[in-house]
């Protein structure tokens, strides 16, 4: 047995937890199931995650964070004009959510339950996302492309305005004909609003 | 007994249906309950509404239409500038939904179920609302206040962008501190977008 398969890391526990959640659903998945899947005692799992709630929160955070990698890269990519960056960022968020909902609906439904449960994790995730949006809008104000008085307020407004294309509650409309056109029309309107001189 | 209490009108049936729904909830309310509340046979109810589904659709449509009265008046009020009309219209829609959710949560939950059931009724309702938004935006284009190429596309974008403040799925955020400020920031951004000259 190689050392990598022997060492029980938090990451291995989280991988197994996701698999157990996929198989049993959020209502039935237990720490004992996770321990069994790993061939360890449930005490070993509790040494990494002190409670079942902590484990569920950690797996939810991991799932949300994975979606982040592309978004963080776009936020930091100064080779793109702020307007392009904002458009690409919103499109990447929509695409990531749509792909997750479409490719693995059971796991997506599971994470909808977990995200609703783990209010703090979801709250921090949203704060991180609007933080990225704020930085892109600030870059646009600095370059003179955008003319808004308060980038943070505009970032929150953009995030709220695009809820239809990232809020899991809307996942049923993401595959409808016209969804992509609706998304583009909405982003066009928001970009025009950010560019516009104050009234 | 006065004639008005004797004649079994569609309106009296719908009033009684709403009361029965409020009391029993959408899962349990039956046509027999409605007939009993009115002191008539269920055959008399069926003479007005041929099926239970038709009755439920009609009561849903009535509930949605009542919300409309104010919105229709605002749409038609040419004494207000298009921008004011749009702002007032969106505020009236948010306010109507928030009031319904806050004043009578059980009935609101019931209508959330019924609206999801009666897909066609909800679809027509949304088409009516975006039709009103289209007329307001057209008026703004005609007056030179707005500069968008396709008022209908913009109207749908505005409706989608403000979903957080009228989609029943969001009713929990409507009473949160800051909801009114979030709404105002979003509407400001959308109005700036409608005003902006094309890029």
C-alpha cells in the first residue's frame, strides 16, 4: 500500500463524503457511511471534522470553491478590458452552474440542500463573488470605461440582477430555448448602465 | 335573503375557494369543501368550473390579476415621465408581492403552489407584465429618454433583472434589512442602462 492511500487527509474524507452524498442523498448520508467508504473508523473521520455539520459545511465549501478557480483567474486577468472581464466572468458563472446542474442533477440537488443548510458558507461564498465583481468594476472606473459612484453597490446590483442565471433555484430555466439570448440581453443592459454617465 | 346572496356567481365561488384554500391548504382543499362553504351541491360548482383544475386555475388568475390593477394604472399614466413610470411600476410590483407575502403567509404559500401548478396562467401573467414594461420603455424611446434598439428585449431583461424583488421564491429576502436599498441600487443601474447611448 502506498503512503498516499494510507494517510487519511481531509481531502480524501471530503471526496468520500461527496461520493456518499451522491449515493445516499443529503437526508440519509451519515459519518458512518463516509468512514465505511474509506475503510476507517468513524472516530478517524471525527478527528478531521469534529461534527457531522462541520463535515457537511466543508464539503459544501469545497464544491463552491471549485467553481471559483475560473472566476478568480478572470478577475485577475488585466489583459482583458474591464467590460470584457465582467462579461466573461458572468458567462463563466452561468456556465459553471448550468454544467453542474446538467451533468450531475442528483449531486446538484444535494448541494442545493446543503447550501441552504450551511447559511454561513453560502453567505461567505456570495461575499467572495461580489468582492470579485467589485474589483472588476473598480478596474473599469479606473480605466474610464465605467462611470459609477460606488463600485461595491453596483457589484451587488449586478449580482442580484443576474440571479436568474446563477441562483440554483432557477436551474430549470437554464436549459430552456432562449436562455442564452436572455442572458446576453441582460448583461448588455447592465454594461450599458455601468458605462452610462450619471443622470 | 337578497338576490345577491342567492345567485351563485363565478366570483362567489372563487371567493369561497380562496377561503377554503386558506383554511385547508392547496393539497387538501376539494370542490366538495367549496360547495359546502357555499351551501350548494358540488354539481352547482362544476356548472361554473368544469374541473377542479379549472377552478384552481381561475382562482390563481384572479389572485394574480388583482395585483395588476395598480400596475395597469401606472403603465397608462402619461402624466408621469417614462423613467418615473418605470421606477414606480417596479416599486409597485415589489410592494404588492411583499405585502401579500407578509400579510397572509399561508395564502401566499398556497398561491406559490398553485402558480407552479398552473403553468399557463403564470406564463400569461408574465407575458402581460412584460407587455406593460414594453409599453413604458417604448414611451421612453419615443420621448428620447431611453435609447434602446428593441424595447421588448429590454423589457424582458428588466423583468428578469428584478426577479429578486418579485419572484415568490425570494420572498424570504424581501423583509431583510437593506432590501429596499438593494432594490433602489438595482433599478438605478437598469435605468442608467436604458438611458445610455448604444456603445
